[in-house]
């Protein structure tokens, strides 16, 4: 949660007779999420491309990559720097939208819980932070599937033989024309399961934020950066990664005739192909990405909230 700093105290919130302070704060939660999405995508997309390629190549008859470094080498050799940014547009637009919804909802759920549930508490307790985080994750899950589908489809286009889509809109158009709205949302169950792990992310983020405030002299921005990075890397991705692997396999699967590979079927296929280690394929680039991307994202989010004068 944001904590007003001395530098933000001099900033005066705009006065508008048509909007209350509470409404202004609610809106600013979504605005701050936009800045988070930009920061996250700018830092993390190349890591995400490597992660998705490793995750989805494991069910092929012959594994395309022997590991993260091999994937980086082959991607650069065949496609150059551009290869690491394939599918960049959907997450740029998508992460802006998704982080705006996710963090905007997070901020609003915090405010609602403090107002109606934890009325006697001076600050939102840990349980409230966890609950608001999970609800925010479930909320954004209903807009995430088409965005993540377009991103994943483009990221696994390796060469001319595997290129089927010209861009994100072409992915959406072709999937919708072939399978309708159900095709665009085939990853809904998978993403709901994946984002339930926000329990660990927002719980650890709150605990780390409190610890840094009590035991260090770091600025609020620095605290948000380090707490955001550590909570995302160790609190969230180490627990949620197997669910993310399953989600990517569901999204990238094209071997169906009118029916979709279910979450349960994807789990079975991954296990049969690679065993337990199959659920951690691509973990290294994902783990390396999670710290800088989420550290930057949460530092940007909390900074915008503080400097805007929004109440938490």
C-alpha cells in the first residue's frame, strides 16, 4: 500500500466540484496501472519471449531448444533482436490495459475493504491485502485471455514454416472466424487458476514493504521497487510457474478439431512428455524477468499514486 512521502506532501490535488476525493482516488488507481504496464512491458518482453518458446516447444516430437541460452542463441541467430520482440504489440497494449485493470481493481478493492470490512483497523491488515490482490487477479482474468493468446501465438512463430499470423489483430481475427468467442477465451480457466497464486504475491509484497519501512532508510520508491521485485520473483513465480506452463500450452495448442485442449489434458500431456520437470521448462528466463519487470512496474504504480495525491 502507498505511504505518503515528504516529497508528495507539497503536491496539491486538483479541486473539482464534480468529483469527490474518493472518486478521484479510485480513478487514479487505474491511471497508475497504465504506467505500470508500460514499465513492465519495456523491461520484461524479451525474457517473456524466451520463456514462452521454451514452454511450448516441450511437447514437440523433437525439442527445439536445449535450454534458455540455446533459445537465446538460436532466436538471435535466425531472427536478430527483432525475434525477442515478436508479439510485442499485444502485451504493450495488453499490459497497459491489464495492469490498469488489475492494479486499478487492487487499489479500489483495498479502499472498499478498508471502508466496509476493516472499519476498525488503522491500516489494511495482511488478510485484506491478500484478499484484494486475489480479487484483482480474478478480475483481470476476464480480459486477459485474448491478449495473452495473441501474444503467445506470435511468440512461437520461429520461421516461415511456423508463421501463420501477420500481427495481433490477425490472430484475433482468424481465431474468432474459426472458433468464435470461445476460441479467444479458451484460456480463461487456466488464467483464473494461474492468478489465484496472487495470494503469495500480494501477501509477500505487503510483508516485505512493512519490513523495509521498519528496518531500512530507503525511499518509498526504492521500497516499492525491491518489495515488488522480490515478491513477484520468490512469492509469486516460484509457486505459480507450473500453472503458467499449463496456460501457455492451452493457448498455443492448435491440434484440435472443434474442441480445445483442457487444463487437465494439458497437465497430462506435459507430464507424459517431460515428467515433473516439464512444468518448470523455461523457468530461468521467467524468474530472471520477473524481478526487474515487476519491480519497475510496482515502483511506477505506487509512485504515480503518491504524486497524484490519491488516497489509499
